[in-house]
């Protein structure tokens, strides 16, 4: 009877941890992607009206990129205290940081009201969003990985990995609903603010779930270090850099297929905004399915083998993606975007287990978080900017080749790492 009670308690605990990881990353990525969608559709006119359309779009994407620059800072900050004080408290702090910054974007007056202060404050709030997200993923991944039973680490860390797909679908869904309910003028005036303000309610739900989660037992037993980042840089710089390299292709595929291609489809291909949002939302379903399957497969075949297959597929798909996209045919557009996101999910699914397994417990929050965020600087912030620059002079094929290059970098990084599936996280 005692054994059965323990098993039931463990099941309940793992269930709550899975929900806490899933709902937290979903909310935070909803907030993050809502900004990216708004940057592609409306922020250029609201905050950079004095620029021509291409320059305004580039400026809007630049504010989007600011968050990727601040994410490593957030990872270092939350990682430090997460390795010192615990995973749970930092998950709550990161959720509040992101939620408050997102709501403030929804309340921020535009250029027409406060002039140049508007884009300046927008950049500040986007910077704070990046800090919050920098602490979110690592804490959610570690809490799941360090609680998971042997042989099921890929399964339980799958739940935080589903947050990006569900968060993006939710963000797109809200913008689609707004497009159906309000006209273009109302959307530009106030409609785009609704998703940012609504996130405050989602954050309240996320906090309620996370407050009921137990601290990681692996962390509770571990010896603590005074300055985790210093120890990390001294003891495992190789794993940190290679882990970041492994993440590059995933960010590059995702943000090119969503944030950049949303702008490309509406501005260059002439696809209606509502249609492009719907096509992108359908394509992201491929990401969710591939993420779930690859995370589970990594328990059977190993993290490295599954991630490598995604990197190899990314090399091939880059040029093919834009050849399909440029047809502007809805089915082929979904195939182009869905193929890129499925490949991204193939390598993304195992990463919530793979990155934590690379690092010692004393520095795991810092190591996994910083590697994840550093990959985002090159893979997430840069591609939309590079793609916008390449677009005018070289066309879509050049953007596709750039994606292939990102995939090569990630493939070489993963090849240099060791398999981690059977590693004991108590070490």
C-alpha cells in the first residue's frame, strides 16, 4: 500500500510539473510571438511612420531582435539565481517579468501621441521581454528533466517544448479573430493591442499552476556554487558554445518561417493578411507534432541521432522552401512553411533534455539557459534582418541558402557533442 501511494503521489507530481512547464512556456511564447506578429503587420506604421515601408519593416524587426540580444542576459541573471536558490522561484519571477512587460506594450502610446519616445520605450519593453524569456525556458526544462523518471526524460521534457507551437497558434488565433471582428483602421488604431493586454490574464493562470509545483529534488540535494557562471565558463565552455550552435538552425527555421515570411507573404507575394496568418497557423501544427514525436524518439534512439537528422534535413529544405513559397499558392505555401517547421521540431523536441544533460547540476540552469539563448542571437534575431536585406538584391533563393548555412553550423556543433541520453543528472 505504501508503494502504491508513493507511485500515485509521484504521478500527480509529474502531471503538475508537465502542466506547469507546458502552460508557462505557452504563455511566455504567446507573449513573445504576439510581438513578432505585430512587428510584421503593424508596428512599423504605429511606431516608425516617418520611414518608407521597407525601412519601417526593418526597424520593426530590429526592435524584435532586441529581445534576442537581451535573452542571454536574462539567462545569465535567472540562471545564476536558479542555480543558487532553485528552479521554482525563478520560473515564477520570469513569468512575471515577461507578463508585465507584455501588458505595458499594449498600453504604450504610439509615435503620433508621444513622438520619438514611443519607439524608444518600445525597445526598452522588448528588451525586458527578452530578459524574462531568457529565464523561462531553462527553468521549465530543468524542472521537468530533474523530476523525470529514468528512460522518460525525453517524454516529460516534451511538454515545455510544446509551448512555442501552442503559443504561436494562440497568438495567430487572436490576431485572426481580431481581423474578423474589426476593420483595418480599427486594427491599426487599437486592435493590435488586445493580445498584449489579454496576456495579463494568462499570466495569472500560469502563476497559480507554478506556485503548486515542488522544487527539483536533484537541485535540493546538490552542492551549490557561489558564482555559477564563472564555474560554467571555467569547466564547460565547450559544451556551452556547442549547445548554442546546436540551437541556431531551430531558431533560424522558426523565425524565418513565421515572423519574416508573414511579412514576405503579405508585402511581396500579395497574400492577404488574414490568409497568411491562417496558413502560418496551419503550418505550426507540423511543428507541434514533430516536436512531440522527436522528443519521445530521443528516449529510444538517443538525443544526438534525432537532432542530427533535423539538422541534415534543414540543409536540404532551405532553398526548396522559398521555391515553394514564391508560387503564392496556398497549398504550396503551407508545404513550404510546414516543412520548415516540421524539420525545426525534429531537432527541437529533444533539446529540453539534451541541453540540461550537457551540464553539471551546480551550473545546469545557467548552462542550458545561456546555450539556448545564445543560439537565439544568431538563429532568431539575425535571420529576419538578413532575409529582409537579401530580399531586394537576390530574392528568396539567397534566403534559402542562408538557412542551409545555419543548418550546417548546427550539424557540425551536434557532431562535436557526446550522446547524453543515459547521463545521471545528479552529477
